[in-house]
């Protein structure tokens, strides 16, 4: 709808057709701006009639365009509210982002599998979405000693979240949790360079299936 015909040669052709009373629909197809610009320049009685028809059609077209636009805005608002109700939240409220996903370094045998949130030991850690705890314990909840005390939660649509290096685990495997519910206190256990929460989004309960957690949260309406 936003494309306008601007070539002078095409405009001239359109004016000629409109003056002959033949081109109303063609002119309207070229956009309403044309009709508004040129209506005043027309002088002969025949042309007045033609230009009135053009103006009328342009007006109708503008109204349709407005309706289409309103519908698009409405649809967009619906999408935004749907994202809100997906109910993913940050695992900690206040933090500094430290090591990021896929970062290389001496701390990790492979690339870094999660996002680190630097927080003081004892910071409240929250479930990132509704789900069921599937792992909770020392030794990374079974994923290995590097993670220290860790939790894995199973969510809808084959998504899992993992929380590691915790000082205190406050849920048990099998327990249902809701988004934002306190599940642990952060810590510095396992292979950790300092107090922080290591957070992963996985496609299975196990190590090795992580995806970029920050990108994931952002696509689910969470500002990180
Ligand atoms: Zn980490």
C-alpha cells in the first residue's frame, strides 16, 4: 500500500486518462496522493466530473487502507499479549551478565554451555517458567561435579532450564514449580570462578543439549 507511482511520465498518462473520464480506477490504483495533488489543477467541466470520481475513489481507498492498518495494529497487540502470557521470567532479579553462551575459556572443557549471572552468594534463584523439577542435588544433579549443586526443570514443549553452582537447593525432584517461584539460593559450588548463577536452556534434561539461553528468553519476551 505504501508504494506510490512517482514517475512523471506515468502521472501524465494517468491525468490524460482521468480527463477523458476513463481512468478513474487506474488513477486510484496509483495511490491517493496523486489525486489530492492534481484535483485542484483541473478546470474544464468534463474534467471536474472525472476528478471528482477520482477523488471519491481515492477517499474510499484511503478508508480501506486505514481499516487494514487498524487490523494489523490489533493483530500485533494480540501477539504481544500472547508473549506476556507465555510467562518466562529471569532466574535472578538483579545481576551483572558475566560469561556468555558459547564463550571459550580455561573454565570449560568445551564452549560455555550457559549464561552466567554474577550475583552475591545467597541470592534468590527463581524458576524461569512453570514446570516440574527433574534433577536437584550435588554433583550437578547428576550432570557432573563442575556444576556443583544444580537443578533441572522440565517445561512445556520439550524445554528444560538448568541452574548451577547453587549454595542451597530448596526443591526436590518431582516437585511442580511455577514461574518466578524461589527454588534455590545462588552460590559458588563446583567449578566456579566466583559467586554466580550458571543458567542453561536445554532441549533434553542432560548436559550437551544447551541452546543460547539469552536468545531463548528474549524470544519469549524477557528483557535480559
Ligand atoms: Zn557458567
